[in-house]
C-alpha cells in the first residue's frame, strides 16, 4: 500500500497511451537526444533536412530535376551513414530514420507524379517505381526501429516516429 500511495496513484486506474496515426505529424522530426554527434552525423542531418525542406512542387516539368536532387541527397546520406556504422547505436538508428524520411518523400512524390503524368497523357519513365522506393523506405524504417529499441528510452520519440513510418511503408507495399 505504501507503494501505491508513494506513486501518487491511489485507487485510480493507469491510463494507457497508444499512438494514433492521426496524432503523428508526418512533417515533424523529433530532436536529436544524444549529445554531440560526429561530423558525419551532422553532415547527414544537414543533407536530409535540406532534402526534406524541398518537396516536389507538383509541376510535372519540375519533377525530373527535383528527383535528381533528391537522389543525390540519398546517395550522399548513404555515404555518410557508412561512417556511422562503427559509432554509437543511437546515432546510427536516428540516421536511418532520417534517410527513411527522404525515401518516403521520394516514394510519395513518385506516386503523385505518376498520377499527374497519366492525367496529362504522358507515359512516365518512372512509372511503377514507387514500390521499389517504398521498399527502401521500409528497410530504413525497420533499421531505425531496431536501433531505437536497443538504444534506450532517450530515443522514444524517434522510436514512435520510426514505428509509424514502418507501418505506413508496409501498408504501401501491400498489393
């Protein structure tokens, strides 16, 4: 009984909090809860933040250059991720989540661009590539989830964000 009173709960029932997809802001990025990260992580964060800050405009004539810039950002991020593999697990987990966000933005835009191209009578060369990009996003979300689960409670916000991303990307992969 002292434990119950000491916790301040008394006879009240515990409240279970479960994340609901409408409560998760797709645009929001959790902060970086670990101390000073490496130079490679800082650069990866800059590259992914810059890519995420430049969504596709919705104009078909701007899609090719936008996709090229996003692809370059992913390639640069993947190069920087290699340097993080031997560092702290929490930094590596969050880095995977950041890359997943860029892949997710690309996959979503590919889907939208395919619809626009079809509506305007074009046969886009990227048609039917969305699934391949969703698979990439899914793989990076899964790495983030595994890393957050092993790193500890300081990554709870990233854990929730990555789990939501994983569920979302898995849903996109369903036939």
